C-alpha cells in the first residue's frame, strides 16, 4: 500500500471518530455495553472497513469476500458502527439506537444470522479466533479445488480482532498452534494490546510474552501502533506477503481512547461511560449532538461502495467466465455450495451381524464422504478409536485437497474450527472425539446450535460400556447434557443398520448440529418390527418389537435396544406383552404430534426407558427408567454393567413392577 | 546431586526394568491399556520414586510430601509399578495382576481416593498439569503462613509428567501461563517428548516449539534425555535452584522403549503389545517369566524405605518442635487442615430488602472468609461482576499470603487449579465466572465431583435475566446440565437471606463440589412461611408460602421464587390455594425420604415447577413446568422474559390448568 494521502487520512480519522461517537452513545442509551474496545480500536476499524477488507455491503454473502471476525465480541458496537458506515442494510441507525434491545439487529454481542455482515457469533472469548482458523482452512480447501491457473475464484483473507481475554483462553492457543502447523498464511490476527482486562492491569495474571508464544506456534509476528494508519497498512501488506505463516499483528492501544477520564483504565471496559463522561469525551473529540455521524466519513464510504460493488461485479464476471471454461468444476461448485446431501449408497447388514456402531459409522462415513466430496473432517487425535478415517489424505500445508483433518489433542479448538468451516460455506464438516470429552468442546457445540450450523459431532465410546478406561472415560451424564442444548440433535443408533441411517439423518439435518452417539462395544443387528422403519425412524423412533395391546412399552436407545429385546423375551415367559421402541432421537420424538407419539407409545400403558446413563430427562416419557446415577468403574464392559446393576434382569424387573 | 555411582545406576536400571516388565504384563493380561508411556519413561520413574521424590510410602498422606502427578494418566501402569516397588500398601501384586478389573486398586486411569499415592485423578488430558499448578500454589500459600525463620514446615515440590497430548490441550497452556506469572518455582514438569500420539507422528498436527512457548510463559526450560540418570538428576537440581520460575524439563524419549518392533511407533501407545511382542520384548530385556520383579530393585527400595521413613520422622519431630514454639500457628494449622467450616456471622436482611443474590453472595463470602482464613479463591477476570472480592490482597509472586487469586480469563484452568488447591489439603477454595461459562470449565468440575473435592463454584448471571448481553451470556440449559453430574450439589438461592445460608451449606459440604447459582438482577427478600426455614432448607427445600390442603404446589428456584409468590397471589383471587416451595437444591430434595418430600409437596396435588431454564429434569417432580426451551435474546432482563413468555401470568395459567 502506498503512502496514505492527507485526504484519505482525514476520511479515515472521521470514520474512526464516528465509530467512537456511535459506540459511546449507543452504549450510553442502552445503559449497557462495552465502550473500551470500540473507542480503543476505532482507527483499525476505519482502516479495515474502509481500505483493507475486500467486501461489498450490498451483497454480504458474496462468497469471495474477506472475512472479519470480532473475536472480542463484547466490543460489538465497533462492528455495528462500521457495518452501518459501510452501508450494510441490516444495521440501520434505528438498530444502533436500539442497541441491546429485543428485536434490534444490534444485539449485545454479534450474532450470526441476526445481522448481515456478522460472520460468526462471538462473545464467549477465544472462540472467534478459533472459528476464524476454520474459515481460513476452508478457504485453502476450496481454493485448491476450484481455482485454475487462469482464475483465482477463491482468494480471500480472514481477519480477526482479538484482545487480551481471547489470548488467555486455551482454545485460542490450541487453534493457533494448529493454524501454524497448517500454514494458514491468509489468516491475519490483530491483537488489540491495551494491557487492561476487567479486573485491571493484565499484569495481575497475564505477563507472558505473547509475541514469542506466537512465534513458537510458527506464526509471523509484527508490531505496531493502533493509531498509525500508515503503519497498519504496511503491516497488513507484510502479513499478506507471508504466504506460509499466519500473522499476528500486535497493535499497542489504549482502551477507551478518547474518554478523558476513563481511557486506559478497566472502567472503560464494560460499562457505559456515564452521561458526564460522554459529554467530556465529545468535548475532547470536538463533536456535538447525539449519535454523531461525520459527513466526510459518509461521503468516503459512499465513494468506496461504488468501488466495492465494481470489484465484486468484476469477480462475478470472472466467475461466469470460469464457469464457462470449467463446466464440471462449476457443477461441483454448485453442489458444494448448496450444502445439500447427496444420497450415498449406504452399507447393508443382515440380522445377526455384529459390529460396534462406531465401526458401522465408519462404513457409513466412507460411503457418505464418497458421495459428498465436500465433506471434510477429522478427530482430536483419535482417528482409529473414533473410526473416522475415510478415503482421503490428510489436509496439510502441502495438500490442501486432503479432506481428513488431524486436529491434534484439541477438542475445543476442533469444534470451533468446525464451526468456522461450516460458516465459511462450500463445505460440510464433521469432528470427533470420545463422548465423555464432549465436555471439552461443549462451549463450541453450544455456538454450533446457537448459529444453527450443521456440524456433525461423531462421539464414540458413548457409555459405561467403554469398560476398562474407567470413570474418566465413561460418560454417564454426557448424552443427557447434550440433549439439553436447544437445537442440538442427538442420534443414538441401536445397531449397524440404524447407524447408516443416522449418518444420513445427520447429513440431511441442515438446521443445526447433530451428535452421533456411537458405541465402542460390539452390537448385534436386530430384526426390525416395522418394515418401513427407515422412514419411521425419522420421527425419532420406531417399533422394533411390535405387540398388539402391549402391557408395557420399553423405550431404549443405542446399545440398550438389544438389552430391551432380551428383557422383553424374558418378560414374555411370565406372560407380559412388551413392545420395544428404539428411540434414536428423543428431541425429535418429543416434537411429534400426539397422534404419532401414541402410534409408537400407546397411552395408558406402563412405559420403561432404558439408557446407560442418568435418568434425568426421561421422566417425562417413562414411568420407570433403567439408568445409571453414579460414575462408572474400570473393568471389562460387561463386568462394569453387572457391577452397576445395569442388566437384563434389572430391566425385566422394572417391566414387572406395578404401574404407578 | 553427585555423580551417580555404578551401584546406584544398576539399582535404578533394575527399577526401570521392573516398570517395563510389570507394565507390559499387566496390560497384556488385562488385554487393555497403554504400554507406550511406562516403557518409554521407565528411567524417569525409577529416578523419581527412587531418588528425587520426598515421600514415605508408609504414610501416603504425609502433608509435606512432594507431589507427583502423572498428567498423562493413560500411562497408569507407570504409576502403579512404581507405587508397588516403593512399598505403597495400596498397590499389591494382586492389584497389578487385576489391572483394569472391577475392584482393583489399579484401575484403568489413576483415580484419587481409590489408590494411596495417587494425588489426583488423571486421564482427561491437560488437567493433571493444571491441577499441579494448584498444588504448587497451595504449597506457597501454606509455606508463607506457617513457616518460620527457624522452621520450614511446608517445603515440598510438585512434579508432573506429561506428554504431547497434555501440551496440546488448551488448559495446560492456560495454567502454565498463570504459573509463570505467579512464579511457582517449585513446580517441575517433565515433558516426555516422544513425538508420537495416537494418530502417528506429532508432525501431523503439532510442530510448534514447545520450549519457546514455555519460555514465553516465563518458565525455565531445560533439555535432556530420558535415559541418562545423571542428566536427569542434574536437570532436577537446576530446576530446584531456580526459585522464581517453574521449570519444564524436556526429555527426549522413545515411546514403548524396549519393544523391538513397536517402540517409536503409535502402535505402542494405547494397546497391549500382544503376546508375541511381549515375548520379544522380554527377550530383548533379558528377563523371563511373567510379572518379573527385579530382586535388586526390591532391595534398593527396601533400603530407601528406611531412609524415607527416617526423613519423614525427622519432619514429624521438627513439626512437634515448631508446634511447641508456635502454639497459635499450630492451632491455626489444625483448623486449616481439618477443612471444617468455622461458622461465620452471616449478614442479616429484612423482608423487602432488595439485592441481587450475587451481591448477597459477596456479603456472605466476606463473612465466611473472615471466619475461615483458609478460604482462598477468585474469578476468571470477573471479580466485580461475580462479586467475589473480599478482605485480602491478590495472591502473587511477592505476596503469598494474598488469598484472592486473579485467574485471568481462563475458566478451565481456574477450575483445575482449584481442584489442585483442594487436593493439596490445608485450604478451602472457591472459583467463579458467569454461569454460562460453566461450559468452559465443565471437564474440571466433573473431576471435582469424581474426586469428591469440596470446590465451591460461584456462578453468577444465572439465567436469561442477564439481559442485554444476549444468548451467548444467558444460560438456559446450564443449571440443568450441572445437576446431571453425579455428586455435584447445585444451590440456587431465592433471595439474599437464602444466599447467606447457601454459602454456609457450600462450606459445610465436604463431600464434593457445590455450585452457587446467583442472580445478576436484583431480587426482593420475601417472607418465609416456615419459621424454622434455615434448618429445613438443608433438606433442599422449604415452604415459603404455606396453605392447608393446597390445590397446587409451585416449586420454584432462585429468582423464580418471587415470581411464584406473585402467581400464587394472582391465583388466590380466582379461589385457588397455592403453596409455594423454594427448592434451593433439587438433588438434595430428591434424596430425602418420602415422608419429608411429602411434608413439602403433598401427594395427589398438582405440582408446577418454575425455573428460568429448560424443563428437562423437572418432569419427575412436576405436572407442568414454566420453562424456557430456546436460547435467549439481547435486551433488558424484564423485556427478554416477557418476550420469552416467562411471566407471572404464564405461571398463573399453569396453576389454573386442569391436573393431568
């Protein structure tokens, strides 16, 4: 970038000024919010949205736009001010004036899906950066697949703004280490280094050498000032020139800059400046009135809008030309970006076949991945145990076409990166670890759900039947805990056949994340009482063992379906008619109309549920539950089950008990 | 340490040999386990347990022992072999032969409370190291308080053995960064650097410069070989000589060393070597027979036992002398190490007083902390918002008597460090963050529960009443998810008065972790229908509004008790008699005998539950639930509640509905 002209500098200064005025007034009016970042980083915002980002506010979903992630999501007014100034329709002055009010497109933290121009939901610290790593990875994957020597159809950068908080969180470290390994050169992270967090000086708990740490991860680290446009442009140019390493640009800054009495103190971080200080700040900034917008800034962005639109239209033309030259690639592109599931030829099993559902999951994955070349994913260093290898090479610095991602022992970053891949568009993604370690990635799964992203979580070793590894590795409460998160679909297939259908259901679910809960242990394929079960199961359950006017219905999930079938046989001997329902997804079933629910579980019949985990959540459906209300034990799976009283006999006893 | 004599070297080699033979045979017999680490790090084990650790197997709970944490918990046979050799009674040859069987004191992963000599439960990677940071911090706190110029009563080291997996996990980075800031010079971490993880070479996903990263955290980093005793002793001496920085000792090693065909491959990591390879390994090691124990190793440890015992008895004598010289300190010591709650003079409120329960929590904390000088704790950079400041200085490098810990924005490490402080003994500990970020620390809370450690989790901003910060900051499923973990006691007090009692209950609960779920918003103190409520509440619930032969009982928690009281008043107008029960702890209530439960919630009466979160878990107690089954929204708290239909009117309507 050339020397910044006086004219441009003035424009940018006015834009920064407007970020400050809009932010402080919106926060003051809401009587809630975080002025520290928008005031402290306003210059970077002006530089980014005015000069650095390749974007077109008239088409916020343009696939080849640069991504910008405000990882320090509490500074949301930074983003809204800039989206408003840039001309994103979604953020009107009314929205800004209704900052943090119900129904405003300027909610407390940036929310994906609520506001055009917001690339991901942020606020839970550290995750924005990790999600950006996923976006940058996705860019390289799609670039490798679709670009030709003549045409760079996919060619964009991923920028992040993060603060001290994000860099203290472990997830950012996990993701940054992997980004270094993967050589994501088009990832550029700005570190708003103001040395202040909520508690006060970062010295209280955080005096490490962040630059050295990032160099250790294999990043390029650059240093500059937040308030020198020329320097910012020069550093971004340096970052862009580095093709093989992500860049961390450390910008020394002053939190709440412009507020005469609060800048450079923790007071500026997370509370409105206060009416008096707003007056003082406006006086210092030499502006008057509320929600001041600099006319020069408006004129500047108006001018830029024309340029941006032209730039995007140029890309559209190049894309059209590329499409003509590469019709096959274009057809694949359309498939990729549609996100639709291409039906796979799923593996077939016979009654009596024996397979762990993780193994059956692997067969299904291989078919699905073959039919859906846009599916990428991997495991947190458990490729073998999770059984998630498929016919591809590892994604790496030298092989961007590899679709298997070695995430390393980094569950949380894995899930956040998967969110980034999903959000980027063009790819479907799965990730995997042991079920019990869903706890490690839970905050990112929550964001998958909140953002309605179709990330598939393959979580194997799904109960105490893990066996020898013991209670640290045996989930008892984990499946129940995942079902609690609004919008998460938990599928726990009962055998290999159900597992194949479960993979299909996961791929068909594009409204949010799906968890596939799969067994470590071998399970026998059982006969299905419903000849149309492959359709019925999509309501969340179907009848495995049918009885007319049953005395009891057992609802079972996963490996407990076979247990239920055995208990039913046992109960038959004492004259009880037992219907068995395999409930692959309780959430789906519970959403069905009464008619459908009662077709599976007739009213006024004793209902017993069986799941190798806590009973909480089943009481609404069942009169009794065969459950496990304590941590497990180390031992062979069957011995552990026996030790915990989780047996066919115990289930049969619950069948026999008098209805309550 | 002097030059290692030939005799000592031979002893140590035989000890290392025995670690290898016992480990491979136990794993082979169990047909399950991880030989890679015990075989690869056997020499360090011999050096540690034979020469480096200050311990006495005849008194595994000796308070001034060095702590050793096997953070790479999957290598549990490393630990069991060495505990057995050293003479810890808890690990017999029978236990080793029953490795990974139900009832064995050699379970799959090391479990605190199951096996004497195991300092913490490990297996979930990264947490062992973070927990060790807590132990090392606790040592400095107690040393500062109890040591005198004459007597060093508290003076021990905390050693950790971790592998590549632990160092990839974000939690270890969080904790290490804080350990650097806190200058925990008596923390010494060995890094078993074998460059292999489950998926294969660490190069697949982890090529960062770990040494440089640790230097960036402010650690001393030393390098050596796993197989050079002299070097190990020299490096440990160097680590001990460094008083102000924790030390990372990077030991180059070979995974599965000794196994001719599997060493240095991922195959050695997590599966038995196989019968043939066990034979080949024994041949290579020149031993025969199963579960071979070297007689020289036994003789060596026998000799050491005498030395260790004498050393510990010397300490006992010094402790007795110190006690005589410092009777006040000794009295305080006894109080500290008893762990018992010293009753505090709790704050008093009047009906109609208004206070957020987080604010009331702060008042209670201040009283409790005054009466219990062994209580330490802090927040993940939310001291003000969580309201957890109390009358003390920050714990720091220069003030080891400070009791407030600035954990930084590191929720997960905070909880793991708190586990370490609790496990160390002598201190009580609390930690805090926003309720929604319980997800970030969940894996450590699970370990608090599994280890029955009385860590107090102060989780504020406990519902959608967080308001403006929006769905990323509004828990809806979080409280329910915490109740699922076996052994976690979740207390959600209804007003300021209940909050004071809740703090007392938390301090009195020494059988596991307690969560205090506290409100951001102001709550009015309500009249209590039960004059003895402060006692009754300890069964988990009491009657706030009493009715003879009520038509309906509302069970409410936290801020919803006032909502229930309003709804009851409203229902009264239409002739319904409504009893209101404040249920501070559902888990406690559910454990009560029927007699007690029915004294609060009469049978055959319609029951409605009210909690600002998901209904899952309440269906077992209530016929209807006023709940929130979706993510929240950004807006002022009352507006959000109204928008979500979470109102007095909605609750009153549920009262009116016909019993099901």
